[in-house]
C-alpha cells in the first residue's frame, strides 16, 4: 500500500467555502468581490514541472493513475487560485486530447509530448465506406481496459490531505464533439471536402454526430450516471470555417446533439473565432464558453458575449511562460476590465498553460484579481 500525502496550509483549506461561493455567483452572473481565477494547468504542465514525461505517464494503467495523482498533488500544493481544494480526487484513463477515439485510427505515441492521431481518411471516397463504430471500438477499447485496471490499482493507493484521507474516484467520459472527431479522421482535407464534396462532408458529419451521441450515453450507463444531463461540446477546428460553412456543417449537428441533452450548453473552442461569435451566441445558444484562446480579441468577445455567456480564458500562455510580472499583471488587468464588467468571467490562461511556466506567473494573475477587485458595474 502506497501512501501519498498532500500538504497545504490549513488557512487555504478554510477558504474553500469562499472560493466555492465566488465561482457559484460568477456562474449565474451575481456580483462578486472580485473576478475568480481558475488556472487551466493541464497534465502536461504538471508533468514538466515534476520532471516527468509522457512516456512515464502512459507506461501502464497503474502509472497513469499514480502520475495523475502526483500531478494533482503538485497543483494543489503549488497553484493557489480559486479552485477549491477537493475532498474527492477523480481521474480517468488519460491519453491526451485525442478525439474520435472510437474510430479505427493510427496513433503516434512520442515519449516527450502528447499523442497524436494519423488522419485515416485521405480521399473523399473513403467516407462512403465509413460506418458508425461501436462505443467500445478504437482506442476506447484500451480506455475501458485501463479504467478497470486503474480501479484495481487504486486499492493500493491512499491519499491524505494534511493527514486526512480523501477518496480516489475513477470514471470514464466521452469528450470532444462532432467537428474535432471529423478533423481527427480527415485532417485539413475536411475543409477541402466541405467545399468540393459537400454531400460527402455532410455524410461524415452525420456519422461522427451519431457516433458521439452513441458514446456519451454508453459511458453514462457504464458509470451509472443519469442520462440526459447537460452536455458540453468541443468545437476545436471549427474556427477555420467561414461563417457560411460553419452554419452549414457545424450548427445543425451541434443543435441536434444539444436537443438530445437539454440544459445549459457548455462549449469549447480556443481558436481565433471572432467571425463566428454571433453564430455561436445566437444559433448555438451556449451558456458557457470554457477556455477561449488568447488569440481572440477580448474587446470583440466582450461585445458579443459578456453578460450573456460565462467566459473563461485570459492572457497568452507564452506571455505567462516568458513575460515579466509587470507585463503579465497588465494583461490580466486588461482582461478583467474588458470582460469582467458584466460578470460571468473567470480569469484563466488563454488556451491552456504551457509547460515550463513559472509559478510566479500564475500567482501574478491571482494577485492582479485581488488587487484590482471586481470590474463589475452596478
């Protein structure tokens, strides 16, 4: 039995109710004392900070679980933002942000970076033979195998925060959305085929949408979750489409998915999408924009969505990695001023933190929020 101890100042633990209340109010556009800061440090950021590699991370199910726990320990102990310190740590088999993982595709597994798929569709005619896979096909077969192995491995691990035991919980979810899955299958050819082979492109979108709507409830049932919960969808790669193409090849399929899962709509796209914001707001009717990119002009984002959509994002990841304290705090203050005026804004890193970012840069965002307070108008 291995014991992993997480040590935090008890004064930080005592702030959990205050942090939770700040985030709850932000999520419903109620006034807060200041803009909350939730830093999207990812597994690759934590691995780099701990001197570990992707090869260490995905060596085996037991290693994957242990490295995720140690990543969580690093974050809890070192990143002092508005994320409440958890009483339960939840993990799932993690192979990175691969999408369309129920389809048969070759995956490249580098030792020093996240895995990447090799796009299996290289000619539009291949779409004709493509079928909706079973949710347990493709990489999902390994994810399910690893889930069961990680449940077994968890019995040999005990986690404590300041000497108090906390629960390890294992789960499985199906992430992403139709466009990321289509891009995983076709790569940049997807956009060429939308222009030259629109019927086949629609057929591909039909397949990936049906597959997504098969996989989500499959894993819900497997995990004993309620069917019909609110659904968050990723839309990375969609930013490369024109408004007209987005309306034709994205909107109908995302509307269909959300019709099957009524409730507040979560959305992610960290690309340069100013030209699509009106459509995303008015046609997709999202409730949360989870992780916009720093490449998006915050003034345009504020004009289109502030006060209507909960927004999370902020300064450029490479500014945080290499910029000065003064430059980082100036950028953070600008985001608070521009996006925080009407509430519903969570300051974060635009698109996700970069490996090698100094802890002082994360602290600069938190200190800016504390010093500046809340930018909301009455």
